[in-house]
C-alpha cells in the first residue's frame, strides 16, 4: 500500500497544489546476495510488454453494474482496460476483504469509501489530524486503519466510522499500517525509523523494533502471522519476529531508499520498490536477491502482489504501472497515460480488479472483461 521519506514530501507538495526485469523463460534462480552491493546482471525484459493507456477509458460512474470480470492473470493482463475512474486526491488505497469497496486515504485528512463496482461514493470519515499516508482494512472487515502525518495510527469501525483507538508511540510522521492476518494486531511504520505493534482490541502497545537505517516507509505482514517486514532507507528490507519484534533478517541489494514493500500471498517473496527506479524480488527465508526488475523511469512508489501470487504490480513517478510475472520476473504489460505520478497500486482480494491512484486526483480501476 506510497510510503515516503524526505523526497516524498516534495511529491506531496505538488499534490497539494492541484521493476529491470530479469527476464527469462525458465524458473527464477537465486543470486546469493547477503549483503548485495549492486546487481550484477541487467537486461531489458523480453518480449516487450503490451501497453494500455489509462486515458482510453474515461467513463464516469453510472450506477450500472459492469460486465463480469475475469481474474487478472499473466495470460490476460495485456487485455486490461479501464473500467471507470474516481475523482479523489488519494495518497493511498486499499480494498475491503469482499472486494466490494475501495478505501482511500486523502490529502484532505479524510478516509473515503467508494463502490468497487462503479465508483459510487460511500462513507466519509472526517477529522483526522494529519495527511493520510497509509490505509489498511482488517482481514475480518471490521476495521479501517490510518497512518497520518500527525504521528498517529487510528483504528475505525468499518460499519459506523466510529473511532475505536488512537495508537500513540511514534514521534515522527506515521507512513504505513498493516493488520495481522487474524486482525488481532496492527503494525505501523514511521519516519522515526521504527515499527510499533499494537493490540487492536485494547489499543495496547506490544513492542517497538530497533531503528532502521533511514525513514521507514512501508510495512507488511506475512500470511502465516509469524513474521513482519519493513522497507526503509539505504535500500534495506528487514524481517522481524511478529510476536516479539526481534529483527531476524536484513536484505539490502542497493543503497537507494525503499519506498514500498509487499509480501507474496504464500510468504515466499518480498518485493521492494525503490528510488533507483527498480523493483527487487527477494527470497524471504534466505534473504537472497532473486531478480531486479527494470523498466520504470522514476521512483517506484508502490508495489502489490495479485491474490494468487502470479503477478506483481508496480507504480512509479514516471506515470506508469508495470505488471510482472513472478514466476520468471518477466514484464507482462504496461499501463500508462496517467496524468501525474502513480502513488498507490493494489489488487482486489478476488483478483478481478487493479486500482491505481495518481497524484492528480484520480483513482483508476482496471479489469479484464
């Protein structure tokens, strides 16, 4: 789900005023790199990915349910088309577990829900004390979470919009938030370089990790609930014990800031988008660099795996979204034509939609009919 450091604040100021694919035909082979200084292989992905312009479909929400959609896969990703777009200055977006709604964290200090069928506006939660840098929906669907520039994480009742807990502990901007698979815990990352975990029922703080080597921009939970991950400065991705917060593994294949991370649905891979314009794929257990995916021409703000783990989406400040086949790290398709930076990308839990937020005030929703 953009997660920022100092240069992100520049991008954010603009908002207020308006992966090298290690392409191959076989299975991925690890490149033992602990630590890795620089990637040793670089090849443009082949064959060249297809391109879909977001501006080709500009229909506004009509209230009419769309045609049935197919799950997005490496085989049909080249047929993605824009279904509709929502006028919203969102910094970060997430789907509800049933794929029926999209939660957007906005620069106007609100959380807003939209129908994933046609973009119809729903509930609005107002009164957040800072700009929203991260949002999450609990896996059981009962809570929304927000991370904001006022250093706070907040939990909200998903049905009523009522504030449940204000989670304190960070002393700089909170950049990211993630719920545990069983919804019983939540973690937050911050410019203060730490991950903090809380109990979602009581709001009690459970632990605080050691500091990372730079602003901590993104956090994620492993699907088994036993590990968490973070992406921060100096190109470092860290893995921690989710029960104690103990740092268990570090991965660093470059020294550029990591802006976003994602853990694959099976927990095998960690993807990291960074300021070197690339997406890095790591073996989460061994810490090996598996592939460096190139193609973007600007910082990679957001990465997300498809629910079945076959695809990885990356969005960057070059105004494109690239989809990569995870099996061999090859480029599949490119979505372009966005008016501005891409700040957040996410798949719907049913795998049938890809939502893309840009800094020029739109959420674009794609699917394959």
